[in-house]
């Protein structure tokens, strides 16, 4: 049983790409011509945002498997082993289940790849612009209060519309859950990936929580730049009734070029001041709405003293706005009004890999004092990370990677299974055959075990733990940039 380091025993890894990764200088390739180009023995990339520049280096790389989509797009076959799981002949039924799950997930990944973010000023920003125009040359208190009241009414109407849209969406979800045959009619029959070989990384995990226990995730992107993950899909396929899930939170980097508001490169505070024509009226500050949703994890470190006092400070300069834009939190369960055998599961979430995400919170809601439900509760997920591209530079919203070498991404088709236990039966068989052909006698099992123990083929569990610790250390960097996993 493998629990993810740092999860305090709450996240059980069933399949994880950090186990048995490609290790530069250690992992042999079946075709030496596929050897990646490295800098000083490591994959090296520079990550840029408008505030930070980081050099990311690692001798490790996650390895995708080869998923072949049939010519008619109606089936998928995994033609190379899944790293962290083992060869297909050990888990033939599980491989087939993963193939079928990926076939359902594939349209979601396609939509994530097609998603083109365009900056659009929110109603709150437009209201702030209107207030800025009125206060530019000064205004009266009465005129200012009248404007604020009108905007409050506009905001209330917009919230009513948003609520109605949300209720309509929930009704659509409920209808599809109760009439699954109708929902399947909307599944695309044609795929742009028909007949193609895709590179896909698989991850599966269980969240295991005792009554009253809660797990909160950390902000991260999937993989490192040299692993070229372009999109993620998460299938929430099972959860015990006691599980209370707060959803998946999403955010992106603030984009200096694409986001017109606020201009975070300007050092300005006067635009936040409201000056009234009457000298008897004191100055006010009219901040944009961005600051209102700040949480301690999003604020700059130099405000720590205020945070300790329980105060969420307002930005003084444009440059002090948080480095990320909050995209909200998405429920990871189907509509609560739909009863699916008591389990709020069955949802698939997919998004491009320039969107950071974290588990907002998942807990076991059973009372600690309820002895009838004292056992741990679980939530189970299956993840697919799509790997594409070979360009030397990658640009996302507020984020850019440079220095990428145009080198192939090593897959499990290039590397024999590195799990030592997988190779033991083959090694014993080859030794036995070689012994008979050489001296015509049977090789004693004790001698075969001694020879195999001395052979340096594959990774032992001790090797795996050592490499995973080093791999995870490579993927830790700036607080505001988020982690990679």
C-alpha cells in the first residue's frame, strides 16, 4: 500500500507516474537514438511570469503510455505498459477498464485543447470603470451615492440572472442523470484523434479519511514543462456516502499582455481615490472587486503581519494585486438532488494544463462519536494527462516556458518495465534456459535466486522511494507560481 508523501496518510496512490519514472543516466532505452538531449545531465527549462523567473531542472521525467485510438474512433487500445501499474498481462481486466474510461474521457480532453481563453471584462470591472469616470474630476456626495445605489440594483439583477442560469444547469444535469440514454446522444461520434497514437499518463488514487478528518490540496500544475502535458481529465468514479466534497478550485496566472485590467505593471494608487467637491467630505477609496475575494494563500508575503491580525489588506498599488486570477471552484459530484445509489459520483472534469488547480477540501462528514460509522470513508479518482507537442517555447496566459529542447518525450514504449518484481520471472526463466543449453543441467533455485539478487536490473522499492523523494523535491518552487506534480 502506497500513500502519497506529505498527505498524512490521506491519499493512497494506486497508479502514480512518480513511481518508476525515467531517470537520466540510469534508465536504459531500448532504442539509443531516442535518448533525450539534456543540459548537464538534466532536463532544463525556464519558467517566466510577470513577477518571477524560475529555472526548472530535473533528471526525472514521467513516462506516458501509448493509447491507440481505432480508425473509427470507437475503441482505444493501450499498446505499452502503464507506468506505476505494470505490464498488461498482470492486470488485463484493469487495462480494459482504463481503455473504456479513456474512451469516455477523450471528448472532454478534445474540448479542453480547443478551449481558447479570451479576456472579457466582468460586470464588476465595468462598474468600476463607470465610477472612475465620474470621480475623475471630482463628484458630489449625493451624485456618488446615487451611482452606487444604481450599481447595487444592477448587480442584484445580474445575480438573479446568474442564479437562474445555475438552476437551469442543475436541472439539465438532473435530467441527464435520470435519462442517461438521452445524454449519450450528445456524445460526439467523430474524433480528431481517430486512428492516432496518443501519449497519455495515467494516475489513480483513493482519498481515505477517518470520521471528522479533512484533506486540503495545494495549488499545482500537472508535470514539468519537459513532460509536455497539455490537458488533464479527472474521473470521480466512486465515493462513500460519508464523503463531503468541497470541489476543485481553479486559478490562472495574471496575464500582463492579455488582461487589460488592472494594469499590474503600473505603480499607481491615485486611481483608487474618490475626491468630493465639498471640502467637508473626506476622501474615500474605491477599490476594484479583485481584492474582496483574496484569501491568505493568495496574498503577498509582506502582508503576513496583517494576516496574523486577521486583517485582509487592500492593495495600495496595482502591482500588489495577487499574481493569480481566481476562476472559482467546481463541484466534483453530480447534482445532490440526483440519487445515484447514495453516491454523488460520476462527474468528469477536464481543463488545459495552464490552469492551476487544487482540492478545495474533502472530508469524512460522519460524526466522530458515531461508532456505527467509525470506519474510514473513501473517494476514488482516475486521471488522464494528455501529452503533446515538441516546440522549444510554450506560451500560456501569464506564463511562458523557454529553453525547451526539441527532444522526444520518453514513453513506456521506449523503456522496459523498471519494476524489479515484474522482471524476476523472466530473469529466472532465461537463467534456467541458459544453464541447460550451456551445461545440460537444471539450475538449482537457490543458485538462481543468488544470481538474480546480484543483478542490477530494474528498481527495488528502496530505489523507487529514493527517486520519488528527489523527483518531488525538483518540483517545488515559488509560492505564487504554484507547484508541479
